[in-house]
C-alpha cells in the first residue's frame, strides 16, 4: 500500500502530465484531437477532459469497471490500465464546519480522489448504440441538415435576443457570414449551396455572439484569438452531431497556446460555449426526431425483394436482442413490426393467388371448423 507522500506525488504527476499535453496544443491537428475529446465528454469538467485527453486522446466513451458490467453488459478486458479522472470527495458538514466555512449547506466538496475508468475500446460484450449514432446517420441526408439549420435559426430568433437573418453571398464580400456586436445580429449567406457549411457558419457566428459580444468579458481578445475560439466551438458542435470536420482549419492556435494562463483561459471559454451549443443542438435534434433510428418507409419495404425483406427482418431481430437502450429497443421493435406486416401482406397475396389458380382445392368449411372447436 503506497504511503500518503507517494500518493500525493502520484496525483501531482498525473496533473503535471495533463498540463504538459495541453501546452502541446500549438498546431491544428493536436488542437483538433483535444476538441474531439471535448465533443465526446462535454458533460465532464475541464479538469477531467484534460486528464482523459492526456491519457487516451482517442477515448470515445468511458465508465467504471462495474458500470460497464451492470449498465452496458460489457466487461473490461484483462490487463487493461484505467484512465484516472477526478471524483469529488463530499463530506457532511457539522455545525462547526458550517460556521467555519460560512455556509448553510449540509454537504461540501472537501477534496478529490482519482478513480479509474475504462474506454469502450478496453471492453468486450454487447454492442453499445446511442442517440448520437442515429443523429449521425440521419444527418447524412441533405434535408435533415437543412432542417437542423432552420430549427437553430428559428430558435435563436424566437428565444434569445440575437437576430439571425440571411443575405446573398455576393453581399457578404467573400465571407460566409458574420456577427455584428452593435446590433447583436448574425447574418448568414442564404444562398450557400453546402448546407453543412451553412450550419457550421451559424455555429461559428453564434460562438462569436457568446464570446465576443459587447457585454462579453472576452470581447477585447485579438482578432486571431477570437476566430480560433469561434472556429473551435463550431468544430466541437459539428463533431457532436457527426458531420465531417476533417477539412477544418484551426491554424491560429500557436499565437496564444505558448502561454499557460492564456491557453487555460481560452480552453475554458471554448468549453463553456461548446457545452451550451451541444445542449441546444441535442434538444433540437431530439425535437426533429433525428435521435431515432431511421424508419423504413412503406414504399421502400414494398420495393425490397423477398430475400432482402427476410434479411432485414433477421437483422432487426438481432438488434432488438442486442440493444440495452430501452428507447432504441422500441424503435427497432417498431421497424420489426413494419417488416413483419409487409411479409404477412405478401404471404396473404400469394395464398390468394394460389387459391384462385387452383379452384379444385377446397377452402376450409367455416361451419365445420366451428363444430370441431366445440
């Protein structure tokens, strides 16, 4: 058992290693890798995002040893080393503690301990599907990306003090959009043919409105700094919904990543706005039904061959059995029912056609059938 001194040294080393990795974010690709971690773990504190990134920048989903077993029906592979994250130590306060801390709260965080969690790549077992998988699948469709853009634009216009309008690209002087602090207005190039780029531009300008508006504490940041922050938030937002971000440029990072205090401040600001954008996007994708498995339209089912229809039925049966998410299980069951009904309709038609072609084959006598059941 390690001594208290050894434990404290180990904790310091863990934090120092994370610090070193953060200070390496001086080029676009490393910064993208960090932002990928932000997108996947936005509900975690910045401290834990930094810790996860420094120990496994490719981590996709983490949970404790027992949680993987109980909640996901998966087991941590033998010999895997955990990723350490900070968990608060909460203490019940005595009246003396409350007086000393000048608080009426019954409990308070008195410290942190570093607990092991494991990435999904370190586990084996049942497949894990999430609403994010369905959002990514649904947003492959041009119409759905356009719907999300329009929904976000309408939300900002109707529920915030920001006004979003559109102009033709020819009026924007080469820009895709802009934010005007004096009027608190976002303008987007309405005739931009790339619908994903329109959505990304709206996220970018919204980030400017939150970070660099007239009332913002960060409004006086240098121009390059502001652009990097806004682009970083847009990158995280698009990563969150699974839209391709491979061509995004974040080339201004080196201008402010050299200073420890500056980069921590910048990352904290990016994380705060990214969290807000992700929560907003999650609400809108849910409202639009994009967090659900795509339902096979009836006309498409009718076009499937008997072989493909049976194959679809078997695949859906397997998905129903494998998924542990109750919402997804319902979606798969509904799809399975639709396929079952199509198979049943075809079978009835085939039986009817066979009966008409072979009139010599007698149909069961209903009266006789009832007498047998008595």
